[in-house]
C-alpha cells in the first residue's frame, strides 16, 4: 500500500515516487454514447464541472504511473454527479515533449441512471488513453466504459474526453 505524499492517506497502489508526483485540475468532460437516447431523450454529452487528479510514477515499476481522480460533473442525465476513480497507465510512446500512455481506469460514480431516477453508486471500468505535453502540463484523457442494459440487452458504451492542466 502506498500513501499520498503529505496527506497521510493510504491508497491501493504501491508507493509512487514523490519526486514525480503531480496534481492537475480537470476541466469539463465531453462524452459520446453509442446508444444515442434514453427513454427517447438524447443523453447529455457536455458534462460541465471540474475535477482534481493526483498522480505519480510507481517506484517499483519503470514507466508505470498511478493516479486518483475526483470529478464533480453533470452525468448523462444532466444531473450533478460525483465520479471517483483510479488510473494505472504505462508510457507507450514519447514524441519530443509529448507522452502517450495507455492503461485502465477503475471507479465508482454517485449518479443517476435515468431521467427520473435517484442517485446511486455505480461502478465502472475501462481502457484509458492519456496524451500529455510535459512542459506545459496540458493533457487529454479518454476512457471507454462498456455497458449492457440488463432489461433491454442493448449495449450503451460511452467514451469520455477530458482535459487537464498540471499545477
């Protein structure tokens, strides 16, 4: 188990190198739902809000980075939601000052699941791609979450895209 440096909070990853630790503010997200509507209404795909990320390279695994994120965003039904997740990514390609990383995102969201539903905790997991310009601290990350509706058997995967800025 590692610890977030200076915070005294344990997290479920091995220690990351405090010299590589970075924080970032995350902007609003854009999403694209494979199934375009729910109950004949289009999904919200401009997820307004803000988030925070803390990440760093793992001490014991070269080129692997672990991070935790918290986002307060509008969900697919245009209602406020909390998204908490963790990412584990591996550096795949470096071109000049730009780093491309691929990995996995695991999380839970306190959100609605329908236009008239109450909020509830929903788990999610999916592959992630991060492209980061190291000198400026600007990044773009995308996650794909695959979902199959148990009652209709329809697939409704969703892609999200979110920008970040290190501080």
